[in-house]
């Protein structure tokens, strides 16, 4: 009964933030607010074991754990393992993690139901409890919130390969200010959002500032202000970012 209540409670708590988003990241509670990203490193995840479930509020299938002695192994925080029932721990590949800072990774999740999030579906449909994460000072975070809260803490955001339209208003029917594609468009969210739409300032360069020669003529061509869809319908980001200075 207590587990059902906890699941219900976290479902209710998640609704305002995740009513329209089913994807996101698992991060330490203090990560988004911190201005010292260099105090975080490696693979971010609770040090204590986290149970894996076959389905939301279902049977335990195994756990995620670290292996070794943190006082003896310099790579202790670089890796995570999953253990299914009586099997030996198996290393979780970094291709299943999301880089959120210089040499800093976290888990992404691709679904949210009844206070549980689904992770690393390349292996199986395993779920973990948001309540258990919360007890260990970790939280789930939508991509939208990650982008807004990390503005100014990352080198910049850029449209994904398929491109983005910068609109005059937060609507697909609004006037198109600019069709943005490529690394010459640097996007900075202002913090003002309306659903999936966020107001941004955009700097258009001749060359991406990371590759422009400092001795060249002025690189900045134009500055715009407008609205973009910053995430898609399920919450996946429509922008990308460098995780360390170029």
C-alpha cells in the first residue's frame, strides 16, 4: 500500500512539469543550480544501488551499481554496471549516457509513468523509481528545463542538423524571421517560454566562433530575437550544444 501511495504521490508531483514531456535526464539535485560545473565529473548517478523494475511499480529485475572501492580505484566514478538477479555485473556502455558537461555524463530516460522512468532500452525495458532517486538527492529533469537552466553555463546552443525556424511569435503559423541551419547560428534562451516554444536571441556569424580566425574581419553578421520550438512533442531537444569550451 505504501509503494502504491508513493507512486501516486510522485505521479501527481510530476504532472505540472512533465504533463507533455516523457523524456529527460537524471541529475543530482544541485546540478542545474550550480555555477561550478567543474565540481561534477564522470558518470553522475547515486553511489548506492538503484533497483531496476520490470515495469512501473512492478517486480524488481535487478539493480544499477558501481563496482570496486572508491578509495582504491581512480576510475570508480567513471563507470556503472547493471546486475540482473544472480548474474554478474555488466558494464553499461557510455553510448547509453548523455554528456552534460566536460567529461561529465548522466542517464537519459525515454518514458515516464506513475512515478517511474524507463532507461537504457537498448538492453531491456527497465524502469527506476523517481522516489528512490529523490531519497538519494537525484531528480528527473526535462530537456527543456536543462536547456533553460544551463544557458550561460555552456558555450552555446545551435540548431540540430535539420534546422529550426525562428518565428515572430510562439506559433508555427507566425511569421518566419530566419531559417536557421548550421553552426553559424548561436541560440541563447531568454528564459521566457510558452509550452514547447521559448523566446531566444540569436547571433548569426560568418563562421562558427570556435573556428573563426580572431584576426579576420568582424565575424558577427546579425542579431535576432524571436521564438523557437526548443523541444519536440515528447520533450526531446531540437538544439545541440558543446559540453566544453571550443
